[in-house]
C-alpha cells in the first residue's frame, strides 16, 4: 500500500514536471504568449456556494437561496480601486448541468484575493422584463465584462431558456444596475442568427492610461465569440453586432478545434481579448476529446486554458496559438463538483496593482484566481 502511494506521488510529480518543461519550451517559440500565471498559496477558491444569500425571485414568486448550489465562471473588472467579480451562481431548484436557474452575482475586493459579496444578484431572469422569453427559466450565464473609455461597463452573457442559448449584452455605469439590450445578433442580416445557438464573447480591449478599456480597430469594435469554433463580429455601438461570414455566406471560422490537441473538441472564448505589441491576445478554453482524437496527457472532456494570437490591424486574421495549455486543472476542487472531468474555465482577466489577475471557474462549482506579475 505504501509502495503504491509512493509510485502515485512520483507519477504526479513527473506529470507536473513535464508540464512545466513543456510550457518553458513553447515559451521560447511563442514569445507573444502570457505565461507564469501562479495560484496564490492558501487563497483558492476565492468564492464558494453559500446558504447565507436570500433573494426574492420574481420568476419563482418566493425567496430563494440563489447561490447555494454552485458559484463559478466569473467576469472581472476594476471599479474605484477594487476588483469586482460578476460571477454565475446557481440555486438548488433542480439536478443536472443546465437544469437549475443561473443568476449573476457581485463581489468586490481591495486585494483581488478576498471578496465581499453584494448579497443579491445584479442580473437575473425576470418574467416582467423584455428578455423573459429568452432567460426564463434557465437564467443568465457566463458573463464577460469590459469598460469603455468613458466609464460605461459592457457585459456579454448567455441567455438560457433551456431551449436555445443566446449571446446577449447589457450595460451599466456602476456594475449593479444593468440595462438589458437583448441578443447581440438580433439585427444582423435581418435577424438570421438571432435564434442560433451562440455564447462566449471576448471583446477586444487595450491598455490606456493604466486602465483596460474597450478598443476600436479600423473604426469598429471587435468581438471574438463562439464555443465550437471562434468567429468574429464587429459593431458601431457595442449593442448591435454583425458576425463575419465566409465566401459561402456561413459564419467565418477564424479558429477551430484541432484533433489530437487539448482543444480538440471546443475552442471557447475566454476573458476580453487584449491588444499587445505582438498582436491581439485571445485567451480561450479548450475542451479535450476522449481517445485518440484528443490529447492523452489530459483527462477526456477536461477544460484547459489556451492562448491564440490575432493580427492587430486585421483582428480576423489568425496568426498563432499555443500547442499546449498554459493552465490546467490541478487541485481537488478543480476536478470535482458539477464537472469532475476537470475544469479551469477562464473568463475574467484584469490588471490590478502591478499584476494580471486571472479568474476562472473550477469544475462548474467554485471560483479561483491565478496571478501573473508584470
């Protein structure tokens, strides 16, 4: 028994060392990539489910413990010198992924590591508002958020009515009171893509005056989006978006899954993309296929985090991507919960106090953070 434990420990250490050496090797060839994200010791998870949050749900017509089951997949930004997480929370109204109701919660921190909850959700399904048919009963899921130069916050999130997932947008000045604008593709091509399955938006941002703000390139706002492949959309007003099409009139696939790699099943967009000196950096979530079609070094169906580079002057032009993930499930709570195959699902990335803070969902059940020093 003791020998088996030693062998198991040695195997885990060898795998960890191989991952570190592999990451170091690819950094030499991919000098555009942001590596060295480190989990702070003794901090994670920074957000877990709680039975202390009670909210009167207008959809249910009763008070709900709205975040008692799971808290995960957070957006992140900075407001008044504090990191704000806008995280997905699920009640315990049903069993199974996608069967409970999701709402978006608010928590803030003065150090990026220890968070105080707002108490009530800031975005949720409401049978009295304009988006009821798209958000009831499944709710509001998986937010990403970024700020304009004038201080308007733009949130992209998934509307889930348990029939079709739709990518939607909302805006706010304080991150608490939101205006829902509905489907981002409602107007494009006569509404052709309004009722198509869509989710996971990463708007292009840049650093200006020490702040991360939404960028314009060639007079347009740019948005990477998609789960099964990456598409690009453009906008003049941040609310109405037009997806790019290929020569046959189908959605343009600027990046797709690769057989035999960690992103063999899905290439799902992560936090807001950022304009760097090397190009546009897109951090994304790759899902691994089982068997020979995936990468046997990672668990079948696991989500690991990847990075891709796009052209700064033509955001639709793919340039490069990492062949191996820069961030993988490691801890117990990243490999248990709703999604035991293992998940580090990255959605929030913010500059804060001289470092970059990466916030991610752990197995669809917790929120954690990793930090990269500038």
